[in-house]
C-alpha cells in the first residue's frame, strides 16, 4: 500500500514514514502550592469524585425545589370527570329551551349517570343558572293562564314536564284560589264572541269543547258555555240546552 493510502492512523507514525524524526513529548509536573504536599493521582481522583458527587446532590436539590414551586394540575377523580360530563350535557339540553330539573334527572339517568353524579351536576347547574324551576314554573303558569287553562290542567301539564308539586304549589297558589266558575265563564265568553254568526246549537258545542279542552270539568263547561252563548245573542236563547 502506497504511503498516504488507507485510513488515517497516527500523526507521529505518518511523520516517521516520511523520515521526520519523532520528538519526545515532555510534560512538566504540576508544582504544589507553598506549604502543600504533592498529591498523587489517587488523591486527585478522590477529590474530583467528591466534588462531582457534591455537585450532583446540589443539582438534585435544586431540581426538587423547582418542581415543588411549579404549579401542578390537580388530579381529576372519576366522579369529578363524570360530573363534568353530566353538566356539559345539561348545558347542551338547556341551550335552546329551559327544562325542569325533574326532566333533566330522567335524561341523565337514561345516560347511566349515578344518583350522586346527578345531584352534583344539578347543584352546579343551579349555580350557573342553567336551571331555575321556581322562575320557570311561574312563567309557564302565567303563560297558560293567559291562554285560559284551568289550574288543574296546568298542574297536570307541568308535572308531565318534570316539575314537582313543591315547585308548583306556590306557582299555582293564586290561580287555584280564584273563582273557578268565573274563570271558566271568561274562557267561554272569549270563545262565544267569535261565534255570534254561528247557529246557537253549533256555537254551544264549540264553546263547550273549548272550555273542556282548557281543563275545566264537563258539567261546569256545559254551564258556562250555555251562559256565554246566550249572553252574546240579543234576547235569543240557546234552545234545547
């Protein structure tokens, strides 16, 4: 193999192959400081090892302090995670229309949430004003009263929507204390005034059905329908009724 071919080996060998004499390498000994005895290699190694160990221990303490000072995310328990999912469902369910707690309880149970989860989720939903049965029931009662609904029908309808009697009692107190016959007659009159051009028998049947559908008893509905049809006609009696 020609000189220079092959892998690079050693600078001293390379020079020797070209006739360049190799000079010995002299390393001057380290002079000890005044009053200090020279240390052998074993002592130097021990001191260096001790220094490295001390530095490593200091680094570990510093790292532990930094980790302790850094903010950490609290661990989320399985119950907290389930409650969060239940509250998210309530937010979606009430986004377009308010709902009673009773109905939401049924929906959450259908989604296999436990009773503890449902209670905690609804508690948070109340804090966020996602549900307010008292205010909602009062508003619905007022709306249905304007439509002429009887208190008995209102209670039945709102029960079906998930409201409990504890909420409905104060919301319906004023309506249930009214004179039911007078309230039914007002409903009948409102309908009868639209039927003055209709034959009396036909008007009576329509008014009667209208009052019954509003939740009043049949006998009361017949009575006020007869009175209303008669009252809207000049001296003409609702014959046969």
